[in-house]
């Protein structure tokens, strides 16, 4: 037996606000159900689900990190700025990545990088 796919599902306080944020990052909405307060998004081969119903502790800190790997970090960084996302400067890490880090509206951490 083998695992064929993993899709993170993030608990969010406002599915509409989170959908808007992630579409500004470049994701597209594949499915959305406002009655369920749930959405499924994609960006290339990447998949992500957003769900209000699993956010039972609205004030709880988020401990997870999604690491996104664009094929052109500089172009993606510039595109996010053009989309009105506040992004810090690109940084070269000790572990060989050129990256930047942001948070979504619910405090979920997104690290975005490309190998140097």
C-alpha cells in the first residue's frame, strides 16, 4: 500500500477572507461550499483546503507551517507585492534556500522558498 496524496486542511476564522487571501497568493478555487464553510483550492500541483468548522479554538496559536516551492521565487515575490500582500525581503538561509515568510489572516505560517 502507498499514500497517493496529502492535502493540508487549515482551520480558519473566516473562510471567505481566507479564500480571498489565498487567491491573491495565486491559488484558484476548485470547490467552495459556503453552507459547510469549506473551500478547496489549487495552485499548479499544490492543493489546500480551508475550513471554518474545524476552528473550534479561535484564539489558539497555529503551530503548523506550509512550505511552498515556486519555480521562480523572485517573480512570485514580486507578484505577491503587486497583489497587495505585505511580504518581507527575500532572504538566503543557512540551509540553502532563498525564501520569505508570511502569515495568512488566521496566523497560519507560510514559508515560501527556492533552492539557491
